C-alpha cells in the first residue's frame, strides 16, 4: 500500500508532458529575481566600484544560487506528477523561498545574508523532507535521500558563511557551497546506497525541453522588462530612442539564434540520446551560460539607454560585449549537446566580440551596442544561408 502511494507521485509514461499552470505561475518569481540580479550587477559596475571583480563575483554566486533553485525544481516536476498535492506543496514552497531570495539579492552579502542563504537551504532541505517520507517503500526514495544528503552537506558552508561579517570568508564558503551543489547536479547526486543514477534517471523529453525553453524566455522577458523600464524614464527621441531600438533588435536576434534548429530539436535530441541524463546536464550548463549572458546584456542596455553618447567605461564594455560572448558560449555548448558539433559562426562571433573589446573604449556606448547587434545579425544571416535549400538536420547528440 505504501509503495502504491509512493508510485502515484511519479510521472506516468503516458501523462501529458506540457507544463502545468502552477509551473508557469512559479516562473513569475524568476522574472523578478533576474531583474534584481541585473540591478545588483549594475550597482557593482557603476556605483560601488570598490573591488569590482569581488563584487561581480558575488553577484555571479547569487545568480547561480537562483538558477540552481529553478533547474532542480524543473527536474523534480519532470520526475514527479505536478498535479499531486505533495508536489504542488513543494513547488509553492519553493516559489515563496525563491521570492525571499530575490528580495534579499541586493544585500545578499550584506545585512540580508541570512535571509538569502537561509531561504536557499530551506528550499532544498524542505523539498526532500517532503519527498523522502512520501516515497517510503519505493526505490525513488533512495534517489531523493541522496539528493537530500548533497544539499545537507552544502548547507553547512551556506549557514556558516552567514556567521561571518561581510568579508572574503563568506564569499569563499558560499563558493564552496555552490561548487558542491553544481557538482551534485552534474553527477546526478551519487550516494553509497544508489551509486551514480544516470541510467536510472527517467526524463520526459518534451516536458523538460519545454521547461528549458521557457526559462530562456523568462531571461528574455527580464531583458525586455529592464530596457522598457529604463527607456520609459527617458521617452525622448535621439540617442535614447535609438538605444531602445537596438535593445529590441538584439533581443529578437538572441531569440532567433537560440531557437534555430537546436532550440527546436531539443525534445527530439533528448529522446534520441543514448544517455538522456547526460544531455540534460549539458543543456543545463548551456542554459546557465546563456541566461547569465542575457542578464549582463540587460545591464549593458540599461547603461546604453541612459548614456547613449556618454563616456565608455571598460567595465561597461564588459557587459555590453561580454554578455553576448557568454550567450554565444552557452549556445555553442547547447548546439554540441544536440548535434555533436558547433557552427563556426558562433565561435567566430564570440572571438570577434572579444577581440574588438579593447578598441571599443574609443566609441560611445551606443556604437558599442550597435557593434554587438551587427555581429549577432551576422550569425543569424549565416544560419539562414547555411540552412537554405537543405533538408532539416536531424539531432545527433554525442555518445
């Protein structure tokens, strides 16, 4: 009887693989969360400027923590039936915890450190304190207990880090905690009683690929939100309007580069992969890089819209051009996960953006942004020319 109740929590093979309304509701928190991260990054490179690499590194840790929350939740709703009350409780609880984290983002390394780290730990520990008893008698309980073990280990440096005043020690401890959590996800949380679970990790290809694509859309939504709010404070013709237009064009180009073939074929690639779990993890790493790039691009366009002809700062070039480079690096990894190869246009585009960065210090911000958009447009054009007159390429994930 216990086993049958536990089995009822698992996603069934014939169950619809479309995300539920609850999961789309859950995503709303992350539009807000990514906006908070981009505002923190903007502060890092404009107002504080104490030790900029340290400040940006802290923001990267905050972003990674939020991304881990989203992706692990997506994997949970991939494995378990999101219409079950227990799973809905987990999703709603995670949603509240993520909202607390998002509110704490600006002072996550300051006076709100306990709120940020405490919410993060509570999300991951609380999730599996619900799942482990609910799965009693089923082999999935061992898997859930293994995940709980990894997050319990990482909780130690998370919580100890909050006991230190704002100092490098907290950053070191939280970096260790993030490294543990990322390693657990990449290894699929091995434990002595389960070993590595790659072969046992079922994947609903259509569902999980749809969730990944939805998170990419969340990131683009954050970019549109930031540029729209920034320009609404100006709403004048000239350089501000031109920057706003370039920001929209760039957003459309990012969408086109993402969706072209690899984005469309992700569910087929997962279904065709000899080890779906490995492809899912590669896609996770790719989306982390792409979303981080889009957050940087959002910060860059906020600067460009505010100061289209203003003095160009090296840190500002870092987000205006570095954001697209990060995005293209993630997109290249994504393409490799689907096709086992990478288009030269992505690599050439990233190298061009990195190579011209030093010279961009001589140009106004608007010109730097236009340069990035031109490179992205070149990649889109290359994609179109390469696909013209050829049959669609089937997915061929690496073995």
